[in-house]
C-alpha cells in the first residue's frame, strides 16, 4: 500500500542506484549470450518456449491429477506428503516437524515460498534457529532484510555494505574492500556456514520443480549449499507451491534448457539435484526423514481464471532483470515477496488486489518482460486486466476514474481528439530545453522527477502520416 513512497525513497538513494545500475547489464547480457548458445546445439529458442508453455499448460489443465500422481510416487519412495492451505499452515507444519524431531537449528536453501509463509519468523518464535545458507540470502538475513530479487537476493547491496555486515556478524574489524576481495569474502562466509551445515538437525529447501513420474523434487542451484542442506541433516523438508509439478523427467529436461539461460545466462546451473525419498540401506548420505509440504496460498484460485497463465511461471527472474521499473527501484519497493513484473501480478492475486493497488501500475508497458519470459506469460496483459478490475470495483481514486471517462469521451469524437492532440504535442515541444530533452514536465512534474523525457517532433501522428503521403 506504500509503493509510491518506497519508490520515491529508492529512486533518490545513490548507493542503491549504483548497485542496481551495475547489475542490470550483467543479467541482460548473460541471458542474451545464453539464448544465442542454443543455436550452437541446433535448438530454436522460440520453439523451446512454445514447448515449455505447452508443458506448463498441460499440467495446469489437470493439476489435481498430477498432484495425486506425485503424492503416490513420493510416498512409495519413503517420503511424507503434507498439504498447506496458506503460509500460516506451512509455518505450523514445519514447526511441528521440527519439535517432533528435537530440532534446534534449521539450515535453509533459498525458498521464496518460505518467505511467503514468514517461516524464519515462525521458527525463531518457536526457539528454532533458521540459518539461510545461500550467500545472497545469508547476506540479507544478516541485514535483517527481505530478498530484493528472487535469483540474486542481495543484488541491492554494495561490497562496502556487505563488508560491514560480515565484520559485525563475524566479530572482526571492518576492512576496505574492492571487487578483487570477493573470493576472500565468499571463503569467509563459507567457513562460517560450514559449521551450520554440520550442526543443523533439519534442512529446509524449496523446489524448482516436482517430477510427478518419480515423486522427486528438482533443485537447481549455483552453490553447494543446496546439496548440503538436503543431504546432511537427518530431516529434510521441501516447501513448494502446488503449481511446480511437471509430468516427466523429459519435461524437466526441456524446461532446464530455458531456466538457467533465462535466470543467469548459464547453459546449465552448477548443481542440478533430483531428490527422491529418504536414505536407503547402503547410501552414504541423505535424510532419514523427507517431508514434502505442497502449498496452495492462493494458487488454486487462479486455476480456470483470467490469471491462470501466471501459474506457468518457473521463477527465473528474467522479467525483473529486463524491467526498467525494477532496476530503477529494486525489489523492496514492491512490498512483498515477489518484485518486478511477476510481483506486480502475483502480489495482488495472492494478497488481495485491495492490498496492492499500485503494483499493476508499476510498469511502463514496454513488454520487455513478456518478450523474455521463457514460458510466454503475457505479463502486461495480466497487469492491464488487474487495472480494469480495480476500476470496476471502484478501487482507483475518483480523479483517475474521472480522467479515464473524460479520455474515453474525447476518443469517441475524432475531430475533438485531433484538435486536442495537436495542442498537446505542441505544448510538449515548447517544454524542450536547450539540451533537446524535456527536463520538467510542467503539467505533471512528477513524471520528470527521476528522468528526462525525449523530445517529440511537435506534430501528431495524423499530421506526420499525411505529410509522408504527400511526399
């Protein structure tokens, strides 16, 4: 409910802006190279996207069936399968499992659904210490913050800020740091986290996918923490959404052609784990107890609705990596677990549209998010639909609704529309200063608080089109 205030604060934060502007070209450039590399393997990116879209749609068309198959296969492999309606129930179930097995410390691999459930807070309240072991998640946990990005949780932090956090948490003097010191800082975090891996009685992870035919969780990471969390503790709890099902291992392999390329630009992630059941006789590692908690938390309500396409999401982060709004503000401006274009749709749908009025409007409408989405989710269309719903329910300010009605009235009268637009484009041309840009938008100065506007020609489309025909 406070998106505008948070956005204004973050636009004016020079440290945050420096971190974001440094990160964006890395994400965009690596994805472009990753997608281009498909051609080297004789694969067509657009065909892969269409195939991935079909796989996800196939699941959603019969989600109950695939969940039933998964539950049956997972139980056969020795795992327990539990169901949770919402975040509160997730927290109760995990705390109950921890207390049943005498857990005092839980090592966690990155899980956005545990953020939805506020699981760390629930564990801490029950006297169980949660330790985030993904490096980015570890950093934001030290800072007492939520992740700013679903793939790179600490993308908003500078090296200096991370050094200050490490110095305080690890009990040493703060040092000047540059990018050359990143390996040493990573090694420092690794040494600290290793003790938690060895002493945690419970491991908690998410799942990138659930494989119905084998009853397995597929976990895709770039750090060894995922393997540690899921194999060393005697209890492993997987917390994931009901929409993460894919039918077969072959379907999973198809999606893996797209997920790492869309997320980090890699052809494949450093670690791809298929976690099935519990430790068997003769196994050297693995949990004695495996529990899958399959979570609804608003997902079932989207099935069969105008918003069902959003359930195709594979959480790659490509939409936010290419979003000019996200990289002007960072993730915390969005107010909940999911930032960027995906958050602008998911947050209103999961938490209630009345609790996230600004988010469907947090978009330029450029459709970069839709173009790069590996499963073809029409994000701008979904945001537009949420805006329409807000207007229909009377959730937008009366001035805005009056302006839309006035615009519609004018648009139905072509002669009046042309006369007004001729005046508007000439007014915009008059605002251009010596730099050739509009630095202050007189009637709505807020538009130019954070950026300049390009100068137009001073002619309407109709005028330019007519001139071209005459020429």
